[in-house]
């Protein structure tokens, strides 16, 4: 459970707050209002305090509040911008904007880099990439041998680690994902422009494996 007060966010955002979110993100004013209804449904699913706790986040993703997932944990941590153990509405809206169809690709690339940078060091190391590959494969119900996973990681580093220093920096990541745009397919959720979908979006990467690394 988070440590935030249950009184922090029990009401819908005021028009001014919603307008500010729309101004500062790629989410329109109407989408912000619809997004709040979406947020409210999740934030009252277990604790009923108008805040999204990790258990509620996992319940929305998997219909199971106890399921462990590195990928879900990373998404939650990035959404929890205030680092207080819960997701408030402004954090929810500002984070989901990175998955909006109208968000510039450069912003999506930067968000995805932070997702893979598990240690927060400003670079993606081989072990971090391997951990995320395994998590993605698990979410996608794909079973690969250890050798196959190692080959995927090796191939990705061969293509992405341009200076050969054993890690992928932001510029290398940008070059790699720009050359392989399918890597970021999961960063666009078309339904965010039509907030009628009754369930939480799946952040699971629909990965395929091949000779060109992780997709």
C-alpha cells in the first residue's frame, strides 16, 4: 500500500487543472475528462481512495492483484513520478501521454529508454536488457531456451552498442529504435484517442524473435 493520504484525489480534476493537463500533454481536454473516469474506475477497485496502488494497477493489467511482473513494476514505477507508492491522476495522465498516438516519437523513445534502464544509471547494460527480454517473453507467453535469449541480447547489443563499451546510451538507443521502429509498437495505444474501451490497456509487448534482435 502507498503512503499517500486517501484524501489526496477523491474528486475529478477542476476544469482549470484539466485544461492545464491538456495544454502540457498531447492529451486533449475531452480526453483528459474521459481519462479521469478510467482512472477513477481503477483507483477505487480495491482501496477506494482515489489513488492507484500497485495492487490495483496489477489487477487492472492482469485481473490478478498478486501477480508479479517486472514489466508491470517498471511501468508502475515510471508512472509514480512523485515516488510515493501510488499513482495520482496527474501522474496517470502525464505518463499515459507517452502512449498517445499524437505524442512525438522522440518522446516515446525516451520513455522506452527509461523503461529498460532498470538501475537508473543513464545507460542500458546487458543484464538489464536480458532481464527485460525475459520479462517481455513471460508476458507474451513465449518460451525460449537460454541460448536463444542470449543470442537475442547479443544481437541487440551488436546492433545498438555502436561504440562497443558494453552498454547502450540514449543516443545509441535512439539510433537503434529509429532503425527498428517495430520495437516501439507497444508505445502507441490507438484507443487513447477514443476513450470508449472499458478495460485497462495492455502494456504487454507483442514480441517476436528473429535474426534482427528483440521485437
